[in-house]
């Protein structure tokens, strides 16, 4: 039995890792633009507003893809949806690399964003649905680990191309600028994701949803040997029956048109982005140059920051099923608030030199340390844990669609932060980082008051806010006393 359980765990982990490669594309796509910001703005003669639009353009596609991803996943299955996402990203990588002007660049980035948005929904849903509840938190965290690895790979490849060419704007292979090769390199992870997706089994819950009980039973036996197959199948079928009786999985409710738990997912997603994490990964090369680093050194520091992000994500994966989701989020909110406040203070001392901020004396190193503490606090908490919660807090009947709405909210919030950073930072960096610190502080109180704990709860039992969980426990206690 022990060897069977180990083999089962190993197989599930392998499937989850393969499914999480979509997160790698997410991370790669979101950060590959980092090293290209300055040469794109220079080559296409862009204002700060259009530069922000070019950087954030993929996020519009991501929001649309996230909304469509749940519907496509429910209709055609998780695996075909993953393949579509890979194809879209593959096309985008080539199109962005050969774009003749900024509007074509924006168009192809939109296409890639569509694929990434789809993958951002289907990957966590797939991982949650194939994972036993004792491993689900750690396996769901693989999505964020894959994202951080994608960020690292993007920044590393940006550094290699820029340093090899001598400058990100310099000509490289086949007389194409180095920044173009940064995007073309995305064809490699896109192809890997597409091929891996074709080797994965479909989610057993999707088979139950489609009334394919025999296929669902077969997948349960293959993925979870040693589990009570009939019991698991009954739970899934009961969940699907309840779905059909509950307005066919409608997201509508009495809180501004949506169910309260859907709003929890939306607000969590917004907070995750409004703390400004992607400013570090989209604009960090520009940021470190303001601190006093050369372009070459700025690339190196960005890579180091991305490595730190990967390492702390591993810490979160180790702790999520031991400590729980809420405690990790609360500690992360405190760490982000303090570090962002320090960054706001540091940049309040900046002087403008040649049109760019420059930090004097010890303020530069302090800002650098604070930024990395912020990355640590985020990477060990809000980065991975939000993806875990989005895969767990929604009832089965609305999970895929609610995940799509939550992910879309995340992409829209990401877009808002990304497109507003250039003009906001040009107006006042202290104000910008002060706003991010404020949202980090607000996230603490939101988690404390509303967010439910899902540690050790099966997917069939999750769903509902913190208040809903308390009401359910009281009802259960009364029933037990009555019995």
C-alpha cells in the first residue's frame, strides 16, 4: 500500500508539473518585455503613455483569454484548451519579434496575451482537479513556481541577448535587434507546453461533467490508485447534480450581481496586482538604472531578483499545507506593506538627473534591499497562495467560470498598474510606491475579515466566504447535538 501511494503521488506530481508549464508561459510572457522597454520606446519613438500601453498590451488579451478560458475548458476539456493556449503564444512570439511598428507589436502581444489568459485559468483548474486534498495546496502552488521560473528564464534570456549583442537595441543574429530575439525565444516554451499537453490525461471531473462515468472511473483508478474509486465518483456525480440544480452554475448572486465568494476571488486577484509586484518584473531594469546601476548590471540585478522569487516560492509550497493559506497571506501583507513604505521613503530623496531619478548616498542600496524584501514577502505568500485559493474557494458548479472571472480581474488590475506606472512614476515615485503600500495594508484586513481557510478541505466541501464556513460549522454542531 505504501509503495502504491508513493507511485500515485509521483504520478500526480508529474501531471501537475506538466500542467503548470502554462504558468511558465505566463511568467515568461510577463517579464520578457522587461529588457525591451527602452529599445522599443527609442526605436518606435514612443511617449511614456504609449510605452506603458506597449508593455501592458498583452494583459488586455490575458483578461479576455481568462474569461474565455473557463467556458472553453468546460465545453471542450482542459487538455484541448491547453493546446490552443500554446498555439496562440507560439504565433505571438514570432509576430512580436518581427513587428514593423508599435501597433503591430501591440497586436501580436494581444494574441499572446489571449493564450496566456486561457492557460492561467485552465492550469490551476486542472491541477486542483487531479490532486488529492492532502497534496492539493502544494501542487496548486506549482503554478506560481512555474510563473517564477518563467520570469527567471525571461530575464536570463534578455540578459544573454543584450550582453551578447552589446546592447538590447544592437543588431544580433540575422540582422535583427537583440530585443526582437527576446520575444522570438518564446517559441521554445510554447512548443514544449503544447507537446506536453498532448500527453496529459483529461481531468476526471470533466468526464463526470460530461456524463462519461466510465472514463472518469478509469482516470480516478489511474491517477489515485488506492483511493476508493466509487466513493470519489459518487462525490463528483453528486457535485455535478447539485450544479445542475443550482441555476446551471450561475455566478449571479445578491452582492452587486454576483455571489459573495466570486467577489472574494475578484478582490483577492486585484490586491495581488495592486501591490505593484509586476512593476518590479516589467520595469526593474529601468528601476535599477535609477538606483545607479549600468544597463548590464541592471539586467544582472533583475536576474538575481527573479532567482530570489523562485526560492521563496519554494518556501510557500513547503508551508501551504502545513500552516494554511490565511496565516501565510497575513504575514505576506505585513512584509509587503513595510518594504513598499521604505521604497516610498527612499525615492522621496531622489534627485532628477538627465530626466531620470537618481538616489543619493545610502538611499540607493536601501531601495534595492527594500525591493528585494518586497519580492520575498510577495513570492512567499500572495504570489503562490492566491492561485491555490482561486482553485479551491469556489464551489465545483462554478469553479471554472469563477476562476475565469478571478483571473480576468487579475489581468485587468495588472494592466492598470502596468500602464499607469510610467506616468505615475514620472509625476511622483514616492506617491506611486506609497499607493502600493496602502493596498498591501488593505489586503491584510481583507484576508483577516473575509477570506476562508481551505487547508485540508476536499474540493467538494469548499465554497463560501469565511462567514459561510462559520455558519456551516454552527449548523453542523446543532445537527450533532440534536442527534
